C-alpha cells in the first residue's frame, strides 16, 4: 500500500505534503486546478515508476532542487522509502537499483476514460533492459474498447468489445467473472448492469456487447449512457488485469499479488446520484467478488461529490481511512488532512471544509440570505447597493428562495413580515 508522498519544487506548491495515506480509503477534495489529478499522477509514478500518460512531471524552470519522496509497504517485512531528485539534464527522476516490487496490482482510472494497469509479474521494471515486458499497460479511451498493441504489433489486450463477445459466446469463465464484477458495481434495483445478447449495428457484421436495459431491450454498450460505459470499462479492465495476472503467475511460478490499489480521478464522473452513493462501497467488495476471497484494497480517490463522501459514513474507520483537502493558502496549494466527522447529508457536506460552500443554494440565494442576516444584525453598512432596505431584501428572498426554505421562519419572525404565500396556495 502507498504510505506517503512529499513533493518539493514540483507541483502546485514549493512543498506539497507530506501526505500520509491510510491503508484503505483515501479521499482527496479541493477546487479545480489545485493538484488533485497531479497528485494521482505522482502516486502512480511512485508505485509503478512509470507515467500514466507517458509525460513525466517536470519542475518549473528555476527550481534548484526538486524531489519526490515516497514510501510504501512491500512484500517483505517493513516499509520501503526513497527520495528521487530530478535530473534536469536527463529530464528524469532516477531511483536506486534493486528497488523491491510492491506486492500488488495497481489500476488508475482517468477522468477522460483512459486507464492504466501495472502488474508486478508482467511489468516489473527489472526486466526493462531485456525488452521482454512493457513497463505498464496504458490505455487511451479508444484502446480500452478496441485493444492495446505494443512494439512490433504485440497484442497486449483485445479490448472490451472483442473480449466481452468472445468470453460470452465461448462461455469462458472470464465472462462469469465479468458478470460478478458488473453486479457488484451496479446500483441495486432495476438499474443493475446485466449483459444482454451480442448485437449488430446496421449492416456491420461485427458483434457488439450489449446491456439489458430496465425496459427490457438489449442496447449495444457503445450506445449506453456515459456512466454505464465508464463502469463497464472499469469492470472489464479489472477482470482483464486480474485474469492476465493469474495467468502470468502460473507461467512464471510467482505468487499472486497480495493487494490491489485503485487510483481514480473524479470517481463520480458521469454517474447518477444512485450510483455515486454506491460506487466506493462496491469497489471495496469487488476483489472478493472477483477472487472469492478477501484481497486488501486501497483506494486513493479524487472527488468533487459530497454524495460520495456521505455514502461512506457507515463504513469510515479512522484507523484505516482518511480524507484530504487541497486548499489555496498564501498563493500556494496546501494538502490538509481533515478531521473526520459525519455530516449526515449532502447539504452538510457541501458546507463542510471539504467543499467550502457558505450556503448550499444558488449564488443569488446565498447573497440574499447574507444580506438578510446582516440586516437582522443591524450591519446596514455592509449591505449591497441593490439590497439596502428591508423591503428590497424581502422581494429578493421571495424571488430566489423556495416557499418551504428553512430560512423563511427566522426572517419572518425577526422582521415581522407577512408570511409569504407559497405559489401552490395562490389562486
């Protein structure tokens, strides 16, 4: 498991970290542009010594000494830690020879539909000079669906479309695994991801995988919703990565991975709220569904979704879970480990330190309520020009607030206004 990261002279701050990850759930929140995705890229590099998109992190010009320090647990007792100092001439982040392999498989799901997978059996970097193994499997969104080739036309992966249909028609055990994983990642009820029969599109003789929709039709997966496609792609990559890992272990006589690490950027991307509140608990269970046994799972997840955080309240354990917030402090991004506290619902999460909204309403409603509160405190000097009177504030509240909004009773009592008539009660 990844234990810690500390960045100096690279990234959105002069010093970024240290970030002490916990063994199971790790959530990273923060505004756009403050380094959540960058942090996941560095985590991937620390675990695999490769760059998910092939482009290394390069420190800004003028940085005299840039370093990445990282630590993780390994297969032998104790932890491994190292500091890599950037060599600008070579444009490289060097590491010590003889670095021990991490004991697990790593999967990185990008927000753009890309995926990367690293297997300690198939990708371990000691074989790089022999040219026998790829350093990692990096899939563009198109390659997830249509296959991944390496140098010399080596076929690493057939892709979701071909494998799904081949597994299904051939009654391959891999298809049973796919069904289990899809079922685990699905929301309950009518929207479960259930494979339908292979379908053809127009005059094209190619067979495409399909999903059985709640209304009974088998719809080609490429025509399903963006959320369904993303979950289906994740399920497929999980099955492909794990089955190929087992096959490689049998070929080489090496032991199976002891853990799996998921790095997921904006885990809620394209997902309906019904799915958002189930996806993290499902990922904790997915390896057991795939393997039939408990395999330790570490998640490092960037999210903008208060519903994702609300969904883990029943399972959050401060001894093995953590939440981090990236904030802008004095012009530099800073990673802060938040004190865990149940917020109860999405509204309370929105106004928590993790998301930082003052009001879980529209901007106009927030401004109107702040003006009303200032009026009730007698702070008339701070009122905006358009809300200088009690009447103007009341008219604006009527315009922007729902009739059942919780703020109305306080305002009406404090100002002795006539209760607002709800639109449904008007003649």
